[in-house]
C-alpha cells in the first residue's frame, strides 16, 4: 500500500511538472502575438514606454505605412523640471479653494509658485514626495498657475531637479482637466504639457523620426471598460471617419492578444485589424517567470483576456471630435493636433 501511495504522489508530481512546463513554454507566446494584416495605417498605443514607441516608429518608417494614429487616455500630471524651467498651466475651471502640490526634488532645488500674478509660496525641495499647500489668493480664484524652479548648485548634464507628482484642490486631483500646460526652458524652448498618453507618445515618435504631418493624435476617455477598450473605441470611431478599414495596432509584449481582441471587437464587421507585439524587456519569453514584474504582467493578461472573451461589451461611440490629419496643423494644449 505504501508503494502504491508513493507512486500516486510521484504521478501527481510528474503531472504538475508537465503542466507547469507547458504553461511556461506556451503562455508568453500565446499572449505576445504578431498577427499583422495588409494595411497602410499603423495604430500605436501611447502608454508604452519609450523603447516600445521607438520600435513602433521603426516599423512605421520601414514597413511602408502611410499614416500613424497614436492613442491614449489621460496621463498623470507628473512632470520633471530642470534648473531654470518654468511650468505654466491653466485649470479647466477656477480653483476657488486653493491649490495643493505633491512634489519632491533635490535639496539644492527651490521653487516659487505664482498664480494670476500673485506669489503664493516658495520653498526648497524635499527628497521625498510631500504635500505643499493649500495655496490660495487673497482675492479671487486661481485661473493661471506658474511654477519656477531654481537649483542653487547647478549640475553637470542639467538633470531634472524637481518632480511634480500631482496637482489637486479640495475636490481631488485636477490633472485630468488641466489645459494649456507647457514648460518653458531657460533658452526659451517650449515643451508640451502632454495631457494624455497620446500627446506624450506623439512627441516621442516625432523624435524617433516619424514626420508630424503623418501622425494623428487620438485621445481617449477611460470609462468602465478600462484603458484598452477606451483606446479601441476611439480608434474605431476615428477609422470610420477616415474611411480606414485595415490597420495594425502596436502594443507592448503580452498585452497584444487582449489588445487584438478589443480592437477587433470595437472595429466591428467588415474591418481588418492586426496586432504587433513590441519587445518588453521586463517580460521576455525566455525568463518571464523568474521575475515578479514578468509574472504579474502575464497573469494580468490571463485574467484580462478571459474577461475580454466573456464580457458582453455594448458599443458606444467614443468621445472624439472631427479628426484633423497632420500632427501640428491645429494647436492643442501642447501645440499639437489632436481629436478633443
């Protein structure tokens, strides 16, 4: 009896090992798929890190695409500022109850906060993120914000010296309804405020060589369906207005299968949607299971893809306006063309 029991446990261990090996071998390639279609339009998910965007730019430039649509939902307000930088911003509505900043920086860095011409506060930065404020004007609401950064000990290479994590008021974060955000450098160069991941990605793609007149920025508004579904709806609505019926979507690593399902569902019948998986150094097929980040990403896709397959999504036309082809033809919050 004891021998039979040991053999039974041995079979269990063998079966578990085989199943584990199967999962390790096939999970990553199952999710990190490449399924391109014949298309002249490339869609880029703007939330990807810079190396993913750079790979998407190379694909666009080398594989015969005519047009690039870059999409993304609202991004956190977070900004890095260097010595001598000045950040300008306008809240989408007047701040009646003051402004709170969450920021950190090098101890040698100091900041001055002004609003509507009034100086509201100044201090040296703290290495850890701290809440400063609330800052209010003695008379009237805050409708224009100006933050000036100075480093008492300038560093070689001009690295960032101050990090702003968020701006808030009594009603919570105001990042999603800030407008006309821009950073002016000491040499008078300006950098856009990037209200969405689409705007930020467009700047990275242009730096990687994608001509701005071949890009269209397509911001999305995230709802209950999540970020991927919001992006898919925004792109589908834009594709219909441009009469685009074939396009490939560039996304990151193991997120590709879920992206493919969502974008095909949003595009509807009669449209061909492909997907391209950009390399993800944090989650590669050879060793993803050895790293917490890789494990987290893969199992998040297991759950997300299962939900995508069973969820009954009701089509709702995305909240986007008439598209304008040619990044830069119509100024947006950061001087870019976008679909509001």
